C-alpha cells in the first residue's frame, strides 16, 4: 500500500469530495493500489432511534473510527457510501483523512451501495491498474489497521479474501419458537469485514450478476461464491464487532477501555521533604520567588525549601539518592547557590535517564509570611526550572492551626510529590549531558 497523499481532487456522479483531497494519483513504485469502500448507508433500525454511526466511542464517532482505520492502514483511496442526507456534512468534516476521494449516496440494498462506491473509485483509478478493493462495514469501528493490511495482502495473493472467526457457540435451527435441529459447526465460520477483491475479479462477478439485479447478496463473498470464484480466508479479530444493537456500543466502549489500559505509560512517584529555619538577613526565596520583607532561610544554598523538596522528590522517583548527595553542603557546592539551578540540574539528570517530570504537587507549611498571592508565580518558576508546563505544577500553602517551629514562625517546611514518566526518545538527553554532582 502506498499510503495516503493529497495532490488533487476526485469527483464523480453524485459524489462530494472535500477540497484538496487526493484523487487520481498513481501508486508509488511497483506497489499495488489498495482502495476501500466504507459502507455507511444503513438505517440503524435496531438501535432504538439512535444513529449508530454518530455514536461516540471515546471521543470519536463510529463512522470516523471506521474511516480512519482504513487510512491508518495505508489505503490509497477511500470512497464512503452513505445516506444522501449525510453526504454534505460528512464532506465538510475537518477530520476526513486525505485518502478519502469520494463521498457518495448509497442505495436501498448493501450491494447497491457497494456498486456506487466501486463506480466512484473507478473514476479516480488509473485505467491500467487492477486495484485491490476492500469493502468495510462502517458499523465495525474497532477493526485494526493490521487486519486491513492482512486482508489486502491476502487479496493481492489470491484475488479475493475475507477475515473470519470460528463459531464457538452451539447453533440451532428453529421452526417457529421451537428447535428443529442442531447445526454441525464443523467448517462453519463467521465472516467479518473488510472483504477484499481485485477489481477485475469483481467485474467478472458483476458481468454474471449485475449489482442492480434481483439477487440479494449479504456480502461480497456471497456474490463471488455464486460465481464459483474462490475466496481465501484469514483469521479475523474478536474485537472487530459489528454495532447492530445498543448493547454493541457498550461492548465496543469496554473493548476500547481495555485497549487503552496497556497504553498508559509506566510511571514513578517520588516524595521530597525539606525544612529550614529563619536566619539573619532578608530576601527570603521560596518556590523560586523572592519575597521582599521576609527573613532569609538558613542554608548552604539560598534555602528554598520548596525547590529542594521538588528536587528531592525527583531524585527519589528515579532512585538517584537525595539532594544532599547531589549537592553536598561543602566546598563542592557554591555557597548561596540558586536553588533553581539545582532543580534544573536534577531535572536534566531525570531526562538523561530517559524520563520526564509529568506532575508536581507542592505543599508549603509556614505561619509567615502570607503566600496566597505568590503561589501562581511559584508554580511558574518551578515549571520553568524543570522545563514543563506550568499547568502540571500545583503549589499550595498551609498557614493556619500549625504546631512546632512552623506554627511558631521560626521555620518553613515544604513537601512535594512528583510523578515521572518515560520521555519520548527524541526529547531524552544523552546520558553524557547530565550534570554530575557539584
């Protein structure tokens, strides 16, 4: 498959195409052209009045997921066949992949809709090609790009292919409301979509059984069977369900929830605590912010307990010891060093190890000075030192009903909880760039 591009505009009788959408483009190199028809012209009559194609699945509609799955698989051209009323709004959708070359109105039967899609694709396909055509039910929103590609490859090799699943339930044939017999499951499978066929093979079938003829075909494979054209099968996906009744939406949402769980990044959490007494001199520095009129905190550095707590939490999350070992309170660390510099160095070490800070929560405990108006500035200063979004840094202060040195106004303490997650490869710093101990 050559993957979607955008270098033209396709159109056909009754077709609606988004401006700038890819249309007549040749395949790259010797790759076969793979096209798809997404059939979205059903009536949702068993959905209790709900339009199943517009139903939300984790922020995207059923129809959108089905179309985007085709594009994600690298399908070259996609035609969407839908109800006449949906054509204008769908054509205007900003999310449509560039591979969509036509949006056309469907017919009363599935085979009529598929034929409309075949005709629309035919107008955008170079005449010398014999593309693979994949026909996919829009009501199967959880199909994976891997299955789409597998069907395409099997079709290239065999002329026609469909995905199937073995039937595991015991099957019964009814007469009225009673069981007439049990069906032998040997060799019985459930067909899924997308179903693939070479255009030349489909045209042979249409020559024998025109799409507008009296015969009714439930899927493309049944038409090919009637023409004694062999259809290859490959394993389908148990998650590739078809949304037919309301409970199917609940199943689809549950499947998406399960799929997202493994995608949650691994995370590490660290806790840091620091406390310094007030000392002589002024220019209190707290949370990376200079507080005028307040006495300075005693320490080898500038005494910023909030930044020290954050740095200690980052080191703890990474198993890198503590701030005292990273910045010893002796000649190896410059006296009065800016704690923002210390925190930035620790954050650099975290990134050099392939991780990044994701969230910071700081609590400052002090009877004095009043900090309410300074907390947003502290969040910003901490975020800048670490190199992260200020929205992921929360700083709060506790100043009432305190006990101990903080309650007596003799010291300030701070605690911090941080979460770090794996960093994207391109943003990770080379290990050699990490700052060593001062």
